[in-house]
């Protein structure tokens, strides 16, 4: 049981460190009110329906706009 708890804590710590260092990474965002996600790749299938301007933003900026990670490219 102690080994399980240790491994679980190690995995959670690893996940937290992976997400915290990427807040300045650039992502692609469709500037539409209906858009709900930011994308890792410009050619992501989720951006194909965007009829507005696609711009590069930081992850922090995209999340401040209410965008979530794309389930296709992340």
C-alpha cells in the first residue's frame, strides 16, 4: 500500500511539473466566440472549421480567454 501511495504521488508530481512549465508555450487559437479550445498544431483537425483568424497565443492567454486544451492534439 505504501508503494502504491508513493507511486501515485510521484505520478501526480510529474504531471504537475509538466503543466506548470508550459504556460509560455505558444498555441493556436481560433478567434471566434464559439471556439472553445486551443491547439498544439496549426493543422489540427479541430481548427479546420475555424472561419475566423487563427493566431498564436501563450497557454496562459488562451486559458484567460476561457479556452481549454484540444482533445484531438493534446
